[in-house]
């Protein structure tokens, strides 16, 4: 069973907002979140020149408790990172390999909300710098700025778009429908 354990929206005015009990998702993203909108400016990891307006495939982000625990352990932290440390909108429990879901997979919620997976979330050095300021290793030593990027390489979470509007609530049981290559696209011998 996969369950929502934390929800966050991050506005431009309040980037550190705490967890909330529910989030309203519209077809252009999360109400009140700075990533809402059909367009976004290209960044350093995009194919387009930085600043170019392009389609927004990052209307929401998600990570699992299990992935946060593994990242925290790999970084040598005494306590688990919070979803808000890495600006994840949704934190799910019961999905240890959430980040490995292929593009096209769907997260379905009891309200009718459907979230479509677009990309994996690449670990970034700016988060590493922020975490270096907030945390120390369990042995008391200082974190390296690259510690997060190395530890989160394969488990940083997912990004996606809203397929059907609805509400996500803490405690919701989420159905994950993993993308499967359509059988009709596979060439067979007649």
C-alpha cells in the first residue's frame, strides 16, 4: 500500500512553507506553488538556452520516505532529510523505488486526481549547498557540497504534470499505474 505522508506547496514569497494536510491540483499545477503554470523558463539542465520559455514538465515533484532514508544514510546523516529540504511536493510511503518509475506512469488518488510522470528529478548542487548549511554528518563532521548529488543520483524523486485535477490529502492511498509499452508497438512474426 502506497500512502501520502507529507504534502508541501512552495510559493515564491514563502519558499520554506511547512507541510499541509491537502493540496489542490489544477491542470496547470498545484494551487499556491511556485512551479504552477503550463510554461517555465529553461534552466541549466534543459536542451534549450537558459531563460527560453518552454513547456513545464515540473508541475509537481514526489519522493518516497524510503528514498529519503536511503539518501540520508548514504550521506551519513543522523536523521532523515525532510521532503521540504529538497522541495518535494509529495512524500509517499511504501514506494522504495518511486524514482525508477518510467515516464508515462500514473499516480491516481481517491479524489480523482491523476498525476502523470514526466521525468526523474536530477540531484542538484544548489540543494547540496543548502543541506551543507542545515546538516552535519552523524559523526559531527561537515557535509561536502556534493554529498547530496552523489547520494541521490538514482533516488531523487519524480517530476510530472497534472492529467486530471483533484485534491491530494495526507493519508490518501495512491494507486501507481506503471507505464507499459503498448503491445501493438512490438513487431511480431506473423
